[in-house]
């Protein structure tokens, strides 16, 4: 963060300085975990389900923090902020509600954090803010964008999927006077959330990847999701750039909603930045010719899965708009490896078992893409390797829950996946779909939990098999992948 005194921070966020002169200067990072504080930092006192950050204020100062941003009084140097104006619970204006925030102290800190982030971004005139959203692929694409922009200048991007009302301003506050690009991932749990995030750090470049079924239970329909995702392009200035997926009609249809110049990406012939001559290697890594108004270059991706072509095209279009040449883009994409955990992480055991850990999240579109990658990897040799799909529930699908899971089971049969292991009662319809599609017997099984899945795989996986593990993150199926890898190392 740029250096600011506690008095300056108090003025920006509408708070008051307590137990300090106000002249103390914050020169380090802003953190909500005392273990990550560095000397000169600012501690965010946020309540949680089990602990309250206000109780750790003294520890934060002891760890080197200059002060604490607090929603209720603490006995250390601090900036105290009132609850945001709104309802009695003080939570109006926040996209999400913090667990354990009974008195609105957490909402107060989040509102102050948003104001502070906006102040810092506005103080950095040479900073370009890039935003990316979509139903799936946001984190992988964010990582690719950061990778292709890094050769052009100092680039800041969030770790993992740090994309909400806390992660968004926290990431923005990592920018300093030397930062050229700030790459932000934007998520939404309801209408207006993305618009609110855009007010915290106004983007100049915005990309929408796709509109899928993720969170359809909360938005009501894919059209409702499209309305929310399109808030990003609505926030762009007239001299900005909107990068839209030409292969997704709901995304391409957002063009009239923005004042910015529109750049279409995809495999369609009308896309300004497109991929032709796409091919996959034995690890499902894509190669293609990047075609753009600035020229062409051959790209060989280091990340896995055919779905990464669209993600790479979005990153390429953004980099080209911000000054890169096609060859610079190709070179950067060729070395941009997976950064965030549990996303198409392909590992091979000493006995030749390949484990594909894609268990961070799951929705119908991403599971279908992962199954296609599994089929590609398993058939890259002669004879083909035996393939396992270990799949758990896809969350937040609403009324489409049963149908969506049923379709995944049927697709596993059509792709000729050898073994389908369905984990958890919430995903039962996957097994039913597989049985109805192909009259599968032992090829598809339902197990109750992670432990049962690990036991089954430990007993039956053979050297050379390929195992995909995927589910919504809350079900913790990444533990299956890690157990397989640990067993293979013994």
C-alpha cells in the first residue's frame, strides 16, 4: 500500500483515531491475519464464526502493525469506524454478510476497507485495473492474465479465488506507486455485487468469460446470471476495453451494455482475437495459432484442458490491448503455469498413475470440460489408459440440481470413462444418469464420503491409471487427490 498516516486513513474512511497521535505512518501491507502482518502494516479487525479480530488487536501491534482498523473500540493505536448507514444491523451496502457480525462491526470495517482501497487506486494514475468475471474459469484466467502482463510491468493479482468484498479491496491495497497492472477477479452472489466491486477499484479493461449454471439457484436463471456478470462491462469507461467471449451468445450479447470498445475473442470467425488450428497434446495441453489484428503467433499452453484456449484468448486480447506483441503473448502463455491450487493440477506418481486434481470448484460446464480432458489424457497412449472420474456434488444449482447431475453421469458414459465414483448423497443423480445412459453396473458406484472414496481407489487403482477428482470446494474432494499422491510416494 502507499504510505498513509493513521490520520489520513481516518479521514478517508470516515473514522476517528484512538490511542494514537495520528502521525503514525502505515508503510506495510493490510492484513486480517496477524500471522501475515509485516512491520508497518495495518490490521483489519474482522469478526468470524469462531474468533473476532478485535480480540487480536494487541497481538497485531506486537507483530509490527502500526494500527488497527476497527469497528468497535480496542486498547491499541487504531482507526475506529462506525457501522455503515442503513438498516439497524449496519450491513447495508455490503455485498455479503460476515458470520458472527452481530453488532455490524465487521460491516463497518469492510465498508472502510472499500473506501481505503478506492482512495489508493485513485492515487495511482499510472495504474491500469483489469477485471475478469464469468461463471467458470475466473481464477485460471486471472492467473493467465497476470502471467502475460508481468513482462510489461509490475502486476498485482489476488491469490486463489480471493474475489469478494474482502479479497477485492485487500488485493487493490497491495498496489504501490510502482504497480502498473492490477488484475482483479470479480464474483457475485446476487445482483449489484459486481457493480459494487467495480466502485471499489474501477476497471479500465473488463473481460466476461462465460455465462453458465453456477449459482443459478441464487440468480433464478442463466439470464439472471448474465445480467449480473454484465455489470462489469457497464462499469467500464468510454475509453476502456470490454473483452467478450464470442462463442457464448449471452456474453457476446453484452456488447450494447458498455460504453467501452468491444473486443471479441473465441474460435468464431468474427472474433478479432481468435484461435485456429487447435490441437491437444497427451496431457490435454492446447496448442493453437493466435490470430489478431496485430499479427499471428503459434501458442503452446503450459496449463491443461481444452477449455484453457478460451481463457488464454482472453488473456491474449488484454495483453495485446495493453501493449504486448503477439509473440510476447505467445511466449508468456507458453510459460504461464497453474498458480492457484486444486485447479487442473496434473501430477504423476512413480507408478505411472496420473492424478488430475480439479477439486476447487465445480459447475456443469467446468465438470464437462474436465471430463473431456480426462478422456484426452487417458487415450493419448496405445493402448489407452484406464480412466477414473471421482466426482462430488455441484452446489448452488437450485431446481436444476438433479437434471444437471444426471447429465454429468450420462456424459461420463458417452466419453467412455472407465470408472465413475460418485461421492456423497447430494450427487446420487450422477450415478443414476450413468446407469440409465449405458446400463452401467460396477463401472459406476456411489460412496458416502471422502474416506470411502480414498479406500476404494486405494484398493482398485492400478499403475498407469488416470484419475480425475472434481466437486464443489465445500465438499473437500481435494483430499482424495492428495491421498492418492501421498500413497503413491510411499
